[in-house]
C-alpha cells in the first residue's frame, strides 16, 4: 500500500511544482517521491479546483461510500429472499 503523506506535504509539493523554479522530476526527487505521484497530485488538485474535468476527491469518496452501501443492501436483500423461501417451505402443508 502506498505511503499516506500528510495533506500539508502534498500542498507544499504541488506549490513547489507549480512555481516553475525546477522541473517536476527534480522536485519529486528532492522530496523523495515518485514523479508520477507528484503529477497525480497535481492532476487531482486541478480537478478539485475546477480547472480540469473529472471526479473530485469528495465525489470519489461519496462514490466509494455509495458503492459500499449498495453492496450491503444487495447482500441483505439476498438474505431476506433466502429466509422468505425457507419459511415459505416450512409454512406450506406438505403431503402426509
């Protein structure tokens, strides 16, 4: 699992990269992170700031939560269907 950097570190890294003093690859190397990581942070910052299309961080979190809730609801429905089938068999009179 990737290392979770604090938001302040990310914000500072993005600010350094956008300043244009050094190339992104050099800034990433100086900070000890991968260039692709810094570029991904910059892209997500553009999306969150409305400068680029895509899912913002908040929208992505909401989507994850809604998918989790949907998965749980589907499992609950399946359990209820099985329970209803089981109890229907128990309640129906069978041949004696």
